[in-house]
């Protein structure tokens, strides 16, 4: 009788051990399968993005739409792969969705910056205040737009720095697109001494503009004169040129004006400080 009880106990222990071992093995297999799905899925998403980039319909899209679409496909693909991997482990996807739904407010508050950037990116894509390749400024940064992604816009500054700007800020700020129009205007102000010959200065400034091959004849260069608060005459040389020639005209014309005024002995205005003493 005792032998039979011992035999039954051994069988029970062995059964429990087998079930425990099978359970561990099953969990291990699920984890391995989830990891395989995760790795393979991420590689497939990257491959899908590359494949989409080569599609004829994709290449016909505007560059900023291409960047936005690529980012959207990548994010959605990664989310689906993670959900599939979690479901393979044994966690019900319905439970995950329910938890995310119940935590929607907390997630929304935590991700409000990212959601604002996403909404800003959609606004930029719909209204298109600028395109890839345009030279823009938002008051704090300026440069050539390299890429418009799901959450950020990347620009290259004039000194070749990469600046990443949140889409939320760009969509809510005043943006100057300096390259969308074919021509641009440049005003150069020169403050001179009251003794300067105004007629001669007019002619010299117009000659500087006309000698610059990049300055347009239509609209023609103009010279205006105003008076500063201190009573000094300020001459304004106004010129028009192609938008892409801005910096060349800016530096070239400023140098030509300064050189011409010095060569013709035009008296420039000097800073003056009046000191009054009381006895």
C-alpha cells in the first residue's frame, strides 16, 4: 500500500514538472516568435518605405509630401509590428486597446507636444506656406528647407548648420518665404553729413546700381532721401534683382557704395556726443 502511494506521488510530481516545463517552453517559444516578428517586421517596414519611394506615383508628389508620407508609413508600420509582437506573446490586443483607451487622457497630456507637432505638420502640408528648397525665416531661424517630416521641419542655414524646427511652432508663427517670388528688393541706407552734395550723391548711388549686372532695369533703381532724428540726411538706394542673387547683390552693392563715396570725398555722418557742464 505504501509503495502504491509513493508511486502515485511520484507520478503527480512528474506530471506537475512536465506541465511546468511545457509551460516554460511554450512561453519561451512565444517570446522567441515575438522577437522574430519584431526584427523581421522592422526590416520589412524599412523595405516598404524604400519600395514606396521608388513608386512612380510617389515620385510625382511634391518633396515635402514625400517626406511626410514616408514618416507616416514608417510610424504606422512600427506600431503595427509592435502590436503584432505583443499579441504573439499572448497579450490580447483588445486588452491593449482598452488600456490605451482608458489612458487616453494621460497619453494625450504626455504627448501633447508631439500631437501638436503632428497637427502642425498636417497644416503645413495642406496650406504649403513653403516647399522643400525654399529659403525661409520664422524670425529666430532662417535657411533652406531640406525636409518636412511628420513632426519636424529640417532646414540648412546659410553657414551650413542643420536646424530642426518643431512643426507646431512653424504652423503658428509668421513665416517669411524669401524664395517663393521671382524677384526681391534691397534697400541700402547711407547717412551723410549735411554738407554733402545731394545731387552728386543721387547720381553716384544710381551709378553703383546700374554698374551691377545683377540689378534689374525693370523695376529701375531709385534713390530717396529722408532725414534722421538728428537732422542728418539719409539716402536710400532701392534696387530689384532675382531672388537667388540676394547675397551677391547685398555684399557687392554695399561694397561699391562705400568705395564710391570715399573715392568722391563724400562726407559721411559721424557720431556726435554733446557734453554740457553746469557751473
